[in-house]
C-alpha cells in the first residue's frame, strides 16, 4: 500500500490555496493584456471572458512537483517526465495568445510525449486476463499516440464552465482513492496526483459557472499530459492502473472519440473549432453549463468510480470492465448527439 505522509497533505492544501490566488492574479493579467475570449458562432458563451487561467494550474503543480522531488517523495524519472508538460503548456499559451498552426502544436505534443516515454521506459505491460502483455518497440508509438490523444481530448472537452478542471480533479483523486484502497501505487504518483487535483480545485473556484476566467489550451493540455504521464508511471508497478485511469476519464474519452470519428466520417477538418460534442449539445438543450458539469460529475461518481474499483478487485477482468464502462458511455454520447452536424449556427448561450 502507498503511504501518504502528512507533508503531502500539507503541500496539497498549499497548492489549492496557491492555485486559487494565482488564478485571481492571472485574471487581472489577462484583462490588462487583452487575453480575452470573444464569443463567435462556434462559442458556447455569450460574454467576453479572460482566458489562459490554466497558467495558475501549471505554475502551482510544477512548483509542488519540485518540492516533492526535494522531499524525496517523487522519483526523478517521473518528475522529469512530468516536466515535459511545461512544453505543452508553453505551446498552449502561445496558441491562446497568437494562434499556432495545428502542425506546430502536434509536433510539440509529440516531442513532449516522446520525452515522457524516454524517462518512463516506454509503455508498461498491460494485463489481459492472467497474462501481462508487453508492447515491445511498438509501445513507443502507442504510448506517444496515447499521451497526445489524452492532452488533446482535454483541449476538445474544455468547452463549458468547470468541466475540464472538475474532470482533472476527479480523475486524479479518483485514481488515488481506488488504487490505494485495493492495489499498490507508487507513493510519488499518489502525491503528484493529489497535487494535480488540488491545483485544479483551486482554479475551479474561478471557473465554475458562470466562469470568470477560462482555462485555455495552456491549462487543458497540461492537465491531460500530466494525467497521461501519471497513468503510465503508475502502471509500471501495477498494470491494472492503466485501465483504471482510462475508466475514470471515460466521459472525456467517449465523448471526444465518438465526436471525432463521426466528424472524420464526414470529411470535416478535425482541428477546426466546432460545437458538436455531446456535452455541448446538452448545454444548449438544457440552457446551462452548470447542469451539464454536475451531470458529468454524477456519471463519474455513480458509474465510473465503481467500475474502476471493480477493476482493482478483479484485475484479470480489468480490460473487459473498462471496455464495458466506455461502451456504455459511447452509446450515451451518441444518444446525446456527439458528432452530429449542426444544421446552422445556434444562438449563443450564457
């Protein structure tokens, strides 16, 4: 079992407070520098709102990871892998401020992913039934694609108030709760996950509906990257950790994947902004960002958390349970309109 020292809990509390304070300062900075998200026909908001608030999460988490390293609570290889998130965040900030070609963003994401895999030793074995299946050389490609997909799906899903920050906190803390309850988990991964969740929660105070600042790509990409790295790091010691982390992020995986596949099937440009995710359809139907975010949290707690726990109790069936959990959500996403074409630009909402 992983032991979480009192110093980690203290650091988590400090991280929450620091993220809360930094978000306030970043908001003032964004307003002074004109970092404003102005609504258009593809937006889910009506009022101009400061963005790039995710800087607070990046600074807080990176500083806290450094403290964990100094306290010998975080392995240097994991710290180095997590540091690749700074690349993702920097590219996200430039994109938020000036806009970048998709190929430049993708190249930076690939570089960060390969950096993480180099420090973590590639893709860990995956448990299928009673056997551990190693990916071999192909694991580098699969691992890189996985990291790139996770950080980008957080970008895709960060479209309404509170959804990305609350999902980041849930996945990080849910993994700690499930894995430390039933299976070994490296203490450094546990501590880093607690820190990430705390940083997300501090930011969420300003991002909950109605949001006073948006996260921006600087924050959403960073959260996705850190979650992917922590999932891989945890899987080095406990193979069941990978399907557990995948299951906990099931809402984002299902919605983003179904939407991407349907849009690709129509030949649409996948890097262009749109409003066809299931959560976006629901926010327009319900006329509320907050209700959708609460619904996602309810699905996380009622469906995904128990499924993830079952995976640790019956590790030989972990992949099967994860597949069932995600299949149910994929069907729900389809039913909610994920990837359905918009007949015409819809009116903006609060």
